[in-house]
C-alpha cells in the first residue's frame, strides 16, 4: 500500500474506534503525513496505532512519537479553534505540532519547545520535509513555558508531569485551556483544564482520560513514583513521597495467608483506570505492586505472563492485603475475571476484609473510571472552597478530585 492509503486506513480506524470525533481533527490526520516524521521506519510501521520510542537515555525512553489514537483523544480534548495561539511542551518528532498547525490555521500559531536540542533539530527537519508551516520551535526547559510568545489560548504537554508549574498558569490566557498528562497518586491522567476567574482563579477539568507518557525532565521533573523492592522485577508504587520500609514489605510478601474469595470481577485495565485510581484517590494506605515482564515470579500480577503487570494492595503496620486473580491458568484477561484478596503478615486478615469491602464499594458506586473524574486545581497556598472531594497536594498546586454523585468510601 502507498503511504496515502496507509494514512487513510489509519484515520478510518481512529474514526471507527471513536478516537477521532470532529471533522477538523479528521482532516488534520488525513493531511499530515506521519511517515515523514518517522523517516527511519517503513510507512507500513509508521501508520500503525503504536507509540514509537525515538530517544533513549541509560536504557530509558525519554522521547517518543505518541500513539495516534492517544494523540487523537488529546486533540479532541484540546478543542483547537482557528486563530488559537498554542504552546506545546515536548516537541518530539514535530508531528503533533503539525497536526495542531492544521487545526489553528494561518491565523493561529504553534510554538513547540523541547529540552533537547537534537530533538528540536529533528522536528524542524521533519516539519520541513512534510511542508508544514506555522510552527515555531525552541530549545528550552518546558517547566518555564515560553514567555516570549505568551499568552497562549492553549498549552499542551506531550510529556507526563507530576505538577502544574506556575509558569503555565501565568502564560495561559483568561479562559484558556491547559491539557497535560498529570500524575495523580501513581495514575497518569490526560486532563483538560480551563482557567476560570474565581475568586480565587482556578483550573477546572472539562475532560479526563487515562494515558501513559514519558515524563517531563528538567526543573519540573517530579519524584519517582515507584521504588524497587529488591526482588528481581518487583517494585512498589505508593502515594506521593510516602515513607516506606521496603525490607519490611518484602517480609510481608513472604508470609501469605489463605485467600478470601471476592464476588467482584475485574478487567486488567481496572488496575489503573478504574479501581486502582478510585482507591488511590480515597485511600492513603493503598499501593500498587508492579511486576516486570522479565520477573520469574509473577504471582502478584493481574496481567498475563509476558506483560508488565501488577496489582493493588492495602498496607498496614503489621500486614497487607493484595488483590490476586483466582484460577489464573484459566483466565481470559481480555474480559473480567474472578479475583480474591490475599492477606500477608500477622495483621493481614482485617486488611483483607477491608480491601474486599472497598472492592464492593467501588462496584456499588458504578465502577467509576477516569473519564467520570472531575478535578479542580488551585495554586499552592490558596485555600480551596469547602466542598466534596479528596485533596492531593503538590509542590506548586493543589488538586481537588471527586466523582460527582459518587460517595467516597467510609473509613
């Protein structure tokens, strides 16, 4: 197939899957040739709905060409209009900037910045090869924004951020929209936030979706969200900067008790987008246990052998409780499957009962996911108005999170 046929097929798939909704976004994807932004790949691979790592440091991907379906979701969240002034933090290959330039048209402008000069040079070459115009590029720390061209109607991050940086507040025009993959107690959420006047001025979400992006580097880099447990391929992920004795946690994992069957059935995605997120927002003692695909012991994983996986757990002083699949050998991980709660350590029994009750509460609440979550963000030091919602404190911001109409679990 020719490149234009491959591109048309990719767009048709994104439309059929509900990732592309608006005619404007569909047109941008039809016009901009993705394969010219990935010149080292054959066109057939460039038009697959897959992310492509484009830069590595110490064995870790630090830049990538995002998955087209996720790009489409975020462009729909962004709701670009002709004439908009846009700042993109994370230039990558330049492909997303080219799509946005099509959407804002000749009366708008797009500035894409990146911390790495080589990525900026590469994006410039790709944009030139594709004949894309209306995009400015700069090498700078994304946490600082780009004051030279502020204010912006839209600021979008294509890298994951732990916090909302003060520069982004200052450089966003009144009524403007900030879209970023934001870390919320271990989950990464693509959140579209509109700047509202208050008082006090605050950001209010209009759309929330699950996502996974490489993380922001430079002055805005956040704390590590997970820590190795010493066992090969095993790590723990807790709430922000929580103190944890990993040696004691390993000892608890080595002391399992009899499983408590649970009537709830889970899908693998619920670890992040449903149950895992809901528990992380409401329960400070919840953590995730992560297992790499290379680990020899995958008994803690809710995902099938051969994939990076993990599960949710409830921590106590003298024990813990872990969600595990039942009858793992016969599970179809493409569907919801039966689970159990396994206690660990001398205090694991009551924690297992508590975790089973939380599972039931999540189901009774309608199995809420990221897409129903609502978020308000305030600068650090500002007292948010009283009302429902869990508060997550960051260095520069405070997040107020709730699922409208859903009761929080009782303590």
